[in-house]
């Protein structure tokens, strides 16, 4: 029995939310319709300007009806470290679908800024040559 190795067909989805600076506890949201994809890699970027009580956190809400409604309880994705002035990027890999993302900066404290963004996504649209 012969085995054929497949090649991924990849497309890119433009930046969902360009990195911007926010003051104290803030959040950004974005939606992504990638129902025709096999898989999507969504990168999140942040720079925290001060140590805060809680780290920046990403939550994912999935829609099963094309974006009319979303889960009411988020799938917790991950939290960033609370390191000060370090650029940090983490990605989440999801099956194709319709998603809403919430990216929250750390807890209250002294006045500070945090830079947050949801960068260019990599979408696997097909597997070619798989047998």
C-alpha cells in the first residue's frame, strides 16, 4: 500500500486588529469567518508596560450558526505572562469555523499602557495530494 504525503494549501487572512496602545484594563474584539478552512492559526500580540494583578488573556467564542449567535461561555484559550516591556506573541490553532475573539489586557493598577493586536492569520484551505 503506497502512502502519499499531502501538501497544505495556505491562504492568509489580513490582520484582524492592528496593534494599538490601550490604557489600563481594556479589551479588543474581532470576528473571523473561516468556515471553508480546514484549520486556522490566529496570532495574538501584546506588550505590557507595567506589572499588573492579572495577565492579558485571550478567550474564544464559537458560532454554530454563521455568526448570528455565539457561545455564551468562552473557551479560555490562554493567558500571557506578566513580564514588563517584553513583546510577546502567542497563537491558537482552531478548526475551521466562525469565531469571536476577546483579548483583555491585565488588571487595574497604576496607570499604564498595553499594546494589543490580533495579527495576520494563516488558514489551511485544503490538503493536496492526500491518498
